[in-house]
C-alpha cells in the first residue's frame, strides 16, 4: 500500500464536501470535537484510498460498490478540525463518519495510507508494522474532544480532532522517551503535510484519573480527617506532587542546549496579553464576581513587583491537573501534553515550572469543591482539608530537585500566586462557556486571592531574617 501522496490525492470532491457539510449540520449538537455555535467555513476532503470488497469484507465482487476513505479538514471559526469518512459512491452517496459507525476495517485502511513514524524516527507504511499484522484495531470511547482507538491489546492511539494540536504532544512524548513518568511513546501517524493525525502510546490498562480516585475515596464529607481514606488521599496527592517535580527534572535534563530565562517584563507581558485576550476586564459588572476579577488582576500586577530574579524556562506540561494523572493500584503516569483545551489566541506559552504547580493546586480546589456545599461555599471542614491537601502536594513536589529550589526566593513564590490567579481567571471563562454550574469554584478562589499582596508584603519582611525562610514560603502557598 502506497503512503499518502499529496499530488495523487488532492483533486476536488464537491459531492463529498456537500455530504460532509450536511452531516455536520445534522449532527453538530452531539459532535464533541466541533464548537456547537460555529459555522463551517470550508471543507477539504482528501482521498486516502479506495477499498474493494476484499478490504472491507474479505471477498471480491465484479459489481461491488467501491468504498472511498477520506480525511476531511473542516474549517470553523478560523480553526481547522479533522474527521475520517467512508463514502460509497454509486447511484446514491452513502457517507459515514468512522467513529460514528465504529468502522474498524475502514479505520485500519485509513491508517495504512498515512505515514507512520516510530519513536526512533523511521518512517514506513503502517502495513509493515507487526503491531497490526492481525488487523486488530478497535474503537475506544473517550469523554473528551479527541477520539481514540486501540492497536492490538497493548497500544493506545489518540486521534487529534484539531489540526496542529498534536505537534506539541508528539514533541514532548518524544523528548520524554526515556522517562518513567509518562506512558511509553511508540510513534505517530501524520498526513501529507507531516501534521500529527494520531499518536501511539503504550496502553495503560485498568487506569483511572487521580481526580476520580480521590473523589471516590473521600465520598461523604463527614469526619474524613480521622479516616484511613482521607490519609490515603493525602498520600496520593503527595505522590502526585513528587511525580510532577520528577517530570520537571526530566524535562530540564532532556532539554537540548542551555536553558532560557524569563524575567519580570516577559511575565508581565504574558499576563496582560492573556487578560486582554480573555476579555477579563471587558464589561465587568458591579457584581461580586466582577469586582473579584478586577481586584484579582490588580493583585497579580502588584505581585510582579516582588520578582527580581530571572527564572529558568523549559518545556512543561502546560495543563496539569489531577485529571491528567493516570492511577492504577498506586502506580502513576502523567498523560495529555496538548496544553490548555481552550487555547487563548495571540498569547505565547509561558513555560515555567510554577505554572504546572499552580495548575495542580487549583485542581485540589476543584477536588474539595465536589463535596457537599453550605450556602454555596466549601464547608469549613473541607476548607481545612484543602489546606492539608495543598500542603501534601507541596511536600511531594519538594522531594524533586526542581521542587527543592522552588521556595528559595520571594519571586518564585510570587510567580506561583500569579499563575494561580491567571488559572482561576481562565477557569472562570471556561466554566461560563462549558460548565456554568462550576463558575462558583474559580470565583471562590478569586475572592480568597484579594488579600494576596498584603499577606505577601507581611511575609516579605519576615523571610529576609528568618532561618526558616523556605518553610514560611511553603506555608504561605499552602494557605
């Protein structure tokens, strides 16, 4: 089977464009990978190949209808998404989206007509891969934007619905090929422009996210502080903190060349660009939430004045939270390196370790907010638990080399606070759009952050002369 060639497969298919457009219009509400309020601007079908009856059903027929397999790029809101379709073109056109119908043989055929690059950078047709010698490809359900499938029993593949979204993840998994913190990277399927269509990783069987495990262990809020399950959650969160620190150690170790640095001005520009891109200060109301947003933005701006030293810049996870850690009987792996799910256009990445740590601390807030509420607030007992959980994360993180250096100066801690505020502002916008019932969670944190600068000024005067400087700074972040 020939590998996908751009010239051979670039002819126009107007009938397919119309059929795909009709499919999207009819199914837009239930398509997780497509924005619900978007208008399709352009559809570009790319023919991957044509199956005969032997491909689809194991036998040949003189008058069989050919099945064409298309990779379709779909432009909505200036973002390009992708989908795989089979089309039987006869007197009538019958179009099927591969994931909709779980068309396994058609998916296998499509994969064989893409390029496959292994982790050691050799590229050859998928038909030559031993992992698919038996044609074993099955669909796998994911409750997220991307789709997934299994190759045999031991390989998991993620199909990128957004064109370009797999570039970063492929790079980081390849960078971490020797790391034990992540699933083993096996290879990548790419299109004719070498954009990742799907990434192949070792399958982590019988795993659940740490967020799900911790939520189940905590269960009824009650008197959890005295229970074994509460202490088990503390241990898990400590391990997650250490895992993140070790990931950061590996990312620094495997990064090529000298590490770049970030100064106060670059962080200020990054923060202001994100505030502007999100529209945080546009049309803010006089409500409590609107007031919190304005004051929190000002708090972050003032925290920048406590930063005097540059910080090392290296690749980070970019969207780290408890849902990004797979758990199986105490064994942990970090997954999903695509970055924020609702990317903020026009802003450059800020690759500082404090950003990942801030994301994890914000995730602890979401864990505690899943408990029974009292007047819309976290019950006092759960507030105490949140402080213990945050402290557990920091204890674990400090076991790594990166974590051991994190709390040696005020500027590093100021960055954590700024990234927590930014994350909460991002969460507020995200929840307003996708999960309005959870807007209260980031707003609650923004309310808590209103006294950051005064509290920070107080500890700043203490740490200069205290032999317990690091402990004071860790305690401040925990609270």
